[in-house]
C-alpha cells in the first residue's frame, strides 16, 4: 500500500489554518438530521486539530446543486447537527474563498472551527478546476481529507487541494485505508468475499476483480440466480439476467484458472409470491424450483456450508445481502452468515470488512454491525475500491 501522511506527521499547528474535507451530506427531515453517523466519523479529526490549536475550516458538499447556489442546499442547514455532535459552537462562513473567508479566519481564535458553504455551489468544484483549488488553498496552511465516501470523485476539494497544500489523511480516512489494505491490499489468506445484491450487471467489475484476489467467492442475492441459470439450472420466475449467463460462465472460468472457488447455493428458499411469510414458502434443491416459483433466499444447508467456509478463512470482504433480507423470512441466510462472521471476528480468527448501503443495513438488522473488524459507510467509493479502481482522493494523498 502506498504510504500517506496522517495527523501524526503534523508538527506544531498552533494558529495554522487547516482546510478539512469532510462528508456532511446528512439525511434531513423537518430541519434536522435523521442520521449523524457521518459527523460522528469525522469528530475525532476535527477535535484533534482544534485541541492542537489550529483554526479548522470544514469543507463539505450538501446535495447536488450542480454549480449553482440554492438556499435550500447551504451547509448552514447541517450546522446545528454538527455543533451538537462536536459539542462546540462553529462559525458559518457563506463562501469558500475570498475576502469573507479571510476576514472570518481573522475573527476565529486558535482552536475554533468554521464551516464553509457548500463547495458544490461553485462549478470549479466538480470540474476540478486548478484555479478554483488554488483559490481555496490560498486560505489554508495544510489540507486534511477525512471524506473517504467522496474519495472516488476527482473534485477540487477531494483531489485538487492536495496538489496545492501539504496533504494528510484524517483519522476516519486513515482507519478506512488501513482496513481496506488489510482486506484486499495485503490480506491474510485464505480470503473469502461475499458478494450479493440483485443484479450481476451492477457488480461485474467487482466480480472480475475479486476472482484474481480471493480464494473463496460466495455469491448470493438475485445475482446468484444468473449464475445458476448459467449452469443450466431452471430458476423459474426468479429475478435473473438471462442475457448475462455467458458473462457469468466467463467469471466462473476465470475463477477456476485463478484457483478461486465460486460458491453458489444448492438449496434455496422459494415462494410463488414475494411477501412476508407467504403460504407458498418452501425450501428445495436448486434443481427443483417450479416454473411459477422464485428464489428469495439461500437455503439452510448451503448457509451452513458457507459458515464452514468462513471458519477456514482469515479475511472476509462483504458487499451485498444473501437474500431479500428486508422481508422476513428471506433474511435468514444473511443474518446467519453475518452472525457467523461476527463470532469468528470476535474470536480473533477472522478480519472482516464490509461496506455498501444494503450491507450496512443488513448487518445492523442482524445485530452485528459493531462486531465486524470494519464497516465502511462509503457506498460508491467502497464499490469502486472493490472493483480495483484507483480512488482519486486517495491517490492524491499518496502522491
């Protein structure tokens, strides 16, 4: 893994201005955030810089204003929520550069925090305009990126600033990068990957990247049906991308060449209609699915066999549920496998890293979100990392 500088590499920063990129794109309802976990994630970095006497200027986006100012998308909307989490007053600054920012820095005392307005109000942000980045950089002494969730975007505040100021990873970014390196960069073998979700088409690059890096590829969710169909299984009226069966076979061949075992369910939970606890619910062998049935979860025998696979592994990467977990009882396989992974992690025999929106929800549903080694809340960035793509915001820190 390329090395990057962290807050440990900072010298005396008293009175210095820290430009800190954070993710404050919070879900809001009736004027306040319904989930402040993104603020909780960056709190250690912000408070550490403040306690060391820096003037901390927070850079963030909120919504998608596409280079125009909308009063409804100002970061001032999240100011109260940020103050609550930090337990500190912060100054709202309605610009990102220029005389207003300069004056505000003059008013801020050492250890104070300022929140700049939505960086996406300016077209130069998403265009990664060097002049725009230079304009923002003029106010700072150093740059800290603590927004891994925006690291897959090559924007001025996520990538451009690192070329104009000494750049450091914040504590949340540092933890994320170390966890990801332990999962796929330099993992302890054997490595298992659980990849679920509805469609193969959305995870093609992930699957192609993983077959060369892991020893066990466990495929669940609707996408498993496409792989089963590729092997000649009649999947009835299950969700299935029949046009991708050739692609699924290619992935299975590539896995065989790379010494990676692909695990598909051999018993499944089926029903004639997708509803909670339907009357037509039954468990059967994959070769016994009727024409009017759909596969909605992995069966108990396959789930137990997958748990045994995890017991032989040292590292696990997880993205996507095993079945239609939002509706009972089709959450059974996801919950069982998640609990096995959590128990192995707690025993110290498995390093488990999971990420992606559905995955976080599924692990929370199983009651084990805090028992994995690391759970990434970064959706798009986590997926691109699993695809093996370089993340511009991370590459800029290691340049």
